[in-house]
C-alpha cells in the first residue's frame, strides 16, 4: 500500500487570526473557502507544495470540529493520506487489526472518497484516507468490442492495463494540459490499456498481443501492470483459444505489443504462444529490435521475438502490402523507424489500427506526440496524413492504448479534433 501526504487539517476557532498568520505572515496562497456540508465545516486550503494545509472552521455548534475545539482548543486536527484504492486500503488495514472509524468510504470534498482511522490505532493522530476523484474521472474499459467491416469481423481485444510516465507519453505538452485528459498517479504515471486486434476473414489474424505473462514482479511494479483480465479471457469471449490463430501480425516489437507473442513452457523454455501461427514482422523493425541501441534497448526484450525465428515461424516483409484479403500494413515511421499501422478494408468500409502513431484519443492533436518517439517529425507527418484520410473516409479508428476508448470515428470542428466512441 502506498500512502502520500495530501494535507494536514488544522482546527481554527478564529479564522481571521488564522489567515493573518498562514496567508499574510507566511505568504501562503489560500483558496476561496469551500463548504463541506456533511462535516458542517468551511475549509480554507493553503498551498504548501505537493501537500496542503486545510484550515477548518466550524459552521455549526455540533460539528465534529466544534466538539474538537471545545475539548482541545485550536490546533492540529488530522492528517490526510492519499491512496489509489481506498476500499483495498481499508481492507488491508482491517486485516492488520487497525481500528477504523469508517469501514466504508464516504464522499468528501471535490468528489473524493474518504475514511477515518481511529487515533487509538495511529499513535494518537486522527488519520484520514482519501481516494482523489482523479482516479475515477477517467473511465477505464477492459471489455472487448466487435465490429463488422464488410466481410470481415474486427474485435478489439484486451491484455490488461499498465502505466507509463505521463511526461514521456505527451512529449513537449506541459503537464497542466495533459493531466486534464490523463490524470497522473502519485508516481506521475498515467493509465494505459493494451488492446490487440482480432480480424476474422479468410484466416484468423491477431495484430499485436499485449504484454504477455513472462515478466517478473519488479517489472510489473514499475509499469503498474494490471492483467487480472488478459488476452486469454478476451479470446475466450470470442470463442477462440491460442490454437485458433493462423497469423500474428506485429505493428512493431516493443514489449507492450510483442510480449504476448511468446510464453514460457513448464520447462522454462520460451516458445511461440500461438502454436499454429505464422508471425509477420516488418524486416526493418526486426533488424532494429535485434540490434538495439542505448535509446531503444529498454523497449525491446529479446525473449518476445527471438524464439519466433528459432521456431521457424517468422515471416519478414519488406514493404507496405496486403497480409490477408482486406488487411494491409502501412509504414508510418516516427515512433520507431519501421513502425506500421494496419488498415482493414472491405465492402467500401474501413478500420485502422493506429498502434503507437496515435496511442490514445488524447494524442489526436498534431503536437501531442510521445517523448518516446525516435523521429517525432515523422510521427507528425504520418499523423497529419492519417487524420486527413480517416476524416475523408469515415474510418473506424482502433486505439491500442486508450484506457477508456477502444474505437471511434474522428471529428474535426475547425481544427479541434475529437473522437466519437463507437
Ligand atoms: Zn511502442
Ligand atoms: Zn505501445
């Protein structure tokens, strides 16, 4: 359990004297007061870096703060620790014999959920736990979505959530802008999904395969991996298992796309995860992945793709071409020099799997390009071309990493781009 100091609550009997000290003498910025009706208090938040001071003024003679003031006088009232999942935190503490004031969280200020721990279990300090509304503002979706494109069926699958540094995900975009669309956790990471694509037509094709199950605890911790629901569940929902996949196509070989290409067998050997499948990879991407440099090394893990060559199931392609009827690849470069996107076209309709060209719906604007990209100007050019074409053809856009929107159609209102979820 991780707990971050959110604020310190101070009971105030004379608010003018308190402001004279905290605001005027110390020079702290103090927000306009907020009424918290359920607690019958007025809170004045004074900013002191990542944590704040909360000056609490009672609005009723029988409020908890009024009773505290009557008994102890003004002073330190409580500390508030922010947790990611307040229900999990309460269960964790209860299991360790900690006495709770609130066994169930209740609504606090600014849409947060809060619960108090009894001072007798906390060295005499009243401790409040808080789950900020930010972690609930952003919808997350672990379900699959099925679409018909002419004669083909397209399914957005799911291999779990993970987290990457928000700054790295948005490149030169300042945090005050991106954090409104993708709230950061206490380690500055944002939530991302892994959504490989299934195409059923002449053959059964999987495009990318998520992270897979080979990584250790430390890796899962660093990337905040949540694979309680993963690719096997998603395939089972469509009535398929690994044996049913004929072709596996890679957009590129980063671990969040190619990790699921292989698995470790009971003897510890890494082998292809889809036993009947041919794996199709772009030759330039294969060369880069098997000869990594200091800049891209952390993203290319050899166990994800080298065993494919050893097993003789690897097929390298050199140029933009059709992989099976209705499915073609197009190189975008940018993110990696040979990164490619995939178009599914049939019966006059089209869908596009945009992989790391536009990883989430928040990356639609031209300048919102990942800091990870090796050639951001190539990303920019490819994105401009793609968006123009997708608007003209009303293409269904499939987002690999958006935590809430698996697919949608683009809209452009005078240069302001958005997605209408499908
Ligand atoms: Zn990537
Ligand atoms: Zn990615």
